[in-house]
């Protein structure tokens, strides 16, 4: 029997309701289907994130290790195979096979026991992220991916209503972030973005020291990529925030645009918080926004 971890069941029920519960209920049969279809042998216990079940496997034909990943198809996940194919293993995990109908993927096996979070030196870890960011965002987005332009338009439309549900200080931050985004909204970019590049989504590998996993591909400006890494092991010291930001912004090339799009990422997260009924914006992200906004003044 394929074991579905309780943590995945809880997160799917919370995030996707009945659809999530149905997905979890169908996982054992789905996994058994693809183990047979792709000639795979299970080699270890189930692994999971918030949204996916990952099984360590090997191919019966040659004994090569791999990982079988299953997740709900939605706006964030449906572009993952196209993104991985476009990167072709250059800075990212390799895609070995996939099933468009279910979103099931067979991936290169990396070392899940050694995420980039295992590096104790935060600056060393962020330098790894910066190097991967440079490589990943150098690739043009393949046709058909969701685009930052459409996402931006929807965010800006949502700002007035969301601001009314916040206190004065947080509402001001939300509006200031939106104002910054409006300055660059007409040029949303065309690079292939990972969208969730942080220390936990980088694993050690054999063919390279570190490779990115679990992208939620998006076509857009690389400046929209920076916030997740800025928030890892967050240090509120403005000098540290700016050191991190400048390290990451340097590899995307245009600091002014990187500031605006990072504020756009704070805006996106803030709008989600309001939608989820939170009474205030996340304090750490507000701190980042204020530091970057102060530099624009």
C-alpha cells in the first residue's frame, strides 16, 4: 500500500477542500498506476510538501533512482513540466517523464536529506540561490505559461477593496506597493520564473552541488523572484535586508525594477492574507516593503 502522510491530507483539505480530500483519497491508486505504467519500484517511504506526494523509486529497466511526484493540477502547478523541460536540468531538477492528464511527473532523484537549509551560513546559502536565479531566469518562458502581466492587473484591481479591510498603516503599505508596481506593470517581462525559489526548494545533487525543485513556473520579470529568498531566516536589520536584496538584484540586472517587482510580491502576499481573513499584513514582509520604499524616496 502507498502511504499518504497525514500532513499532506490536512494541507489538501485546508487549501482545496473537497477537491483536496478527493485527491488524497485517490493517491494510492494513482501511484500504483504509474508505478506499473512507467516500470518503477518503490524504494523508500513517502515524502510530501504542502501540495504534493513524492515517492522515491527506481526504474526496473536500469535501476536508476528517480522520484514520482503527484499533485493537483491548478494554475500554479500545470506549467511545471513545461518549465522543467525548458530548463533541461540547467540549475533545476530534470524531468524524466510526465502525464499531462494528471500532472504526474517522474523526476531525477536528488538528495532530499540535504536541502540548502542544511547550510548554516545564511550568506553562503543565499549566494547559491543567487547563482541559480541567474541561470533559471536567463531562459525565455515557453509559450502558454501564465503571465505576470495578467496577475499584476488582477492584483491592482483588488487593492482598493483589500485596503479597506486593513488598519491605516498596513493599508498605506499596500497602496505604496501598488503604486510601485504600476510603474512597471506595462513591462511584465518574458523570462521563465521559478516563482518559489527559497532555501527549502533547493536540494543537493550528484551532477551539481545544488539544484532547484518544485517550481511554479511563470512568465515575467526576474525581479518578481526575490522575495522568498529575502524572507529565509529573516533578519530585520535594514543593512542585512539590503545586503540580501542587492545580492539577488545584481543577478537580475535592473535594481529599480527589482525593487518595484519585489514590492509587487509583497502586494501579492498581502492580498492573499486579506483574502484569507487575516486582520493585518505579515510584519516581516511589511518591514521589507518599508526598507525598499524608503530607498525609493
